[in-house]
């Protein structure tokens, strides 16, 4: 058969064209094919992680905690930054092309005439890969929404909804309540669930009630609190309060903002619920946080200039990014004070056509930003550089340069900025991925 000699890129290219719709939210197709495969997630350690923002960071925190305890942890995330294999990892190591292709062949051998989407095909391949590699725990990131997302065919031990914000309205609804209803679809019958925000949408509470799911809400049932010193000699510290457990003296990374605090609170709560024995000690947690990072999430890369890569792509995420940018004031890792007026701070932005560009830009448009550069990404869903430039100028930003192509934009920024200048690359995975790849090769 012609597929026998295909490499990974041929398989992926073929999958993109299998179903004429890029997004086709319906579980029927994937359930038919899944029923022909052996997919058996771990009974007590399968985490299904949805929500608008913070899914990747929450998953990475749980992953590090479980690996620290000696478990073999399989993860499935999307989208990827550089290589497709990043989506499926065992103990944070991406699987090989050959392993990926083996799983694709198995899915294709039972697919028959079912027109799976690219994401459905990849999700089934991920599940059978994690199954075959005998992982103790599965960490599964929801792709889009929840109720009709391909990942929602498995039975989780716990469902996590990080937060609800406006994004993907074309698919999920135009109000927070409508979006919450779609996200609540991952709550499973008589299975605990976690919500990672203090504002609890009615539909999430209602779904949990209907499904007899024990719902844990941030600020109500668990929290992470920063406590300032009360008496001289005391130290400021952070405390996590769970259901029956407390972790004191947590040293939070200095560049974290509210979003990351919530992600950590959620991750600890999820572990306490599935098996409190797996919770880290203060020492273990602080060791983990000292070295914690997620590619493309406020990732600081020091070259001649300081590059900051962040995949934020909606106003809610941009607000958190803005808080994190302000934290750089207090860092000493070769970054000058943002307000020193002597160095440039350039934002390189690109966004998809379904995104709220001005809502996003409003959050990032701070006094310390000196230059804006916009460009088009290598996807038909991207805004053109000209359209982005017009949007920013109409909003009131004067200093906006349009670059027609990504690699040229990276080179031009590098050549037009000086030592210790800062460059933020943001707005989409599809600009951060190429930027990381380019910086890695520099």
C-alpha cells in the first residue's frame, strides 16, 4: 500500500485533507473508530484538563509532581510549537517518528470509511501510544471546548476546568455562560472535578450537580495565598490549602502572575483528590518550582537581546502576560528595569483572524513598549500584516511596522535592536513556535 513508505510529514499532510472540515465538533466519528481499538486509560490517574487559559501550565505542573514521585507519566497536548511529536510525551520526552507512525498505521487499519479530522486522528494515535507504553498516569489536554472535543471519549479520574474566558466564540458561543456550558461537557458522572477560578459559572455548577460530580472551586474549597510577614523576622510566604492538606512556605517564582498561582493551586488540588500520598512536600515543591518552565509560556531566551516568547492569544491571557512583564522590574537576570528609558521594548505580534486583536493589544500596550511590529504567519487563518497594522494604527498606536514574512521579521528585529533591548513575541502558537525554532538555531 502507498502508505507503507510514508514518513511523519506525509502522514500529517494526508490527515489534514481526510476530512474537508478542519474543525468538525462531533464525537460520533471518533467513538466509532475508538471502539475498534484498545484504549484503557489508568483507572485512578487519568487527568482531563480543559478551560480557556492555563491548561498547558497546569498539565506541566501535575506532570512534574508525578514524575518527581517516580511515576511514568504520559501526556497529550496541543498544538505543538515546533515538532508534532511534542504532543505526545512520556516523562516529558516526545515520542519518536517511528512510534508515531506505528500508531497512525494502527488507527488507519481500523478506520475504514470514517472521515476523521486531523485532531481526531492524532488523538486516537496518542491514546493508543500511551496505552502501549504502559504509562502510570495520563495527562490529557482538551483541544477545543470540551463537550464535543475528541479527547472527551475517555473516562477521566478527574476533570479540570482551569477558567472561562472569551475565545473561539465561533465554535463555543459568544457569552461566558455559553462557553462554560461547552467546557463543562468534560465533567464525568460521579467523578470529581475542579474549577480554577473564584467566579463559578452557573452551567458548571449545574452540570456537576446533574452528573453527581464532586466540584472543587478555587477560593471556596481550596486556595493558594500569599501571606505577608506580620512581625519583624517573619518571611513573606505562600500557603496552599487543600481539602485536608496544607503546604506551607512555598517559594513562588518571582515572574508569576495570578494565572500561574491558580494553575499551581489547581494542580495540587487535583493530586490531592486522586491520591494525597502523591502530594509534594514543601521541599519537593520548592525544588520543582525553582526549575519549572513551559516552552512558549513567558519563556525568556537570552541572546544579545532578551527575547520573551508567550503563546497568549486572547485578552484574558494578555492581561496575565502584562502582569508578568511588570514582574521583570524585580528580576536581576540581566534584564534592565523596564522603566529605565534607555533600552527598547519591541512587541512582535501576529494573530489569527478569529481573535480579538484590539482586546489583546489593549492589555499589552504599556508605557514601556517602544515599538510594535506585526507580521503574517504561515497559515491561511492568519491576519495579514497590513490588516494588523491598520487595526493597531486605528486603535491609536503610532509606531507600527508591518513585516510580510516571519523569518525576515526575526532577522530585522535582531539587526535593529541593541544589547539588552527586549523583544516580546506573542499572539499565537504559530508565531512563537517559529521564533523559538529560529532562536534555537541562532
